[in-house]
C-alpha cells in the first residue's frame, strides 16, 4: 500500500503552494504619482501625475457611469459637472470607485462593461473644475447611488490608506469603512452647501 502511495506523496510534495492574485491594484499605472492624506471639503484623494497617464480599474467589477462631455463652467460651478470626464465602476466588493478630471476615455468603456483589475479606463487630465490646475486623477470611494447623487459619487471615505496598501501590493478592502459611513449618513445624505 505504501509503495503505491509514494508516487502520489512525491507529486503532492512537488506542487508549489497556491498564490492569491491581488484583488486590488493601484489606480494609476506607468507613471510616478504623488498624493496627500487630505482633500479639500470632502473625503477623496487627488493623485497627481503627468497628463496622459493611465487610470485603471482598481478591482474587478462593472463600469457604472461614463461621462465623456466636459460641461463644467466656472460661472455656475455645478457640483454634478465638477468632475469633467469621468468613469466609475462598481467593484466585485460592492463599492463604487470613481476617477475624474480625465483627458480621454476609450470607446470600449461603456456602462455595463465588465472589467478586470488593471483594465485601462482613461487618461489623466485636468477637465471639469480642475481646468488650469496640474493634471491629476480625482479618486473617490463610496457606495453605489443614482447618477444624480454626485456628492456621494465624488467620495465618502478617505482613500489614501487604501492607495498606500494597493501601491505596496497589499489587499486592503474599504468595504467595512464604506458600509459604516453609509450607515452613519444614510444612503442619500443631504446635498452639501459647497
């Protein structure tokens, strides 16, 4: 009996242990970046990099919103238009990830398209209320809402600690923090005054 099991034991001992593929990836690839632990007025992070750098899906998911028209005007400064060109995805973890101020978005990126972590979503620019500023990706983390609820989409939890982890190749999930924030403020909190 032992003689018959030896080949199986040898085979099992030679198989390398399984390595888990990272769930999350840093949302900017191929460029040097800089970002702060704070953001003006609300929870988000501006990731500074060169114009044209790639914004990628930070997790597997489905494209939620795509806006290819920069309708922002400094005269009206409407909150719904401040992001300029943007893409949001709903991750497999149920969290919405939003990137705005994009310069361009590939035609293949449409609402409902399934994306894998690392999929190219757009190029970094300075559209919307970022006109005249250094190119950057405004990155927001929140829960899914209707498109008109722009104040949730722009960010509800500070992303920097997740960005730090993802940049280091670690899987740190924002799910718990997002759910706690939603429970605290409600699914559709009041429209901010700013």
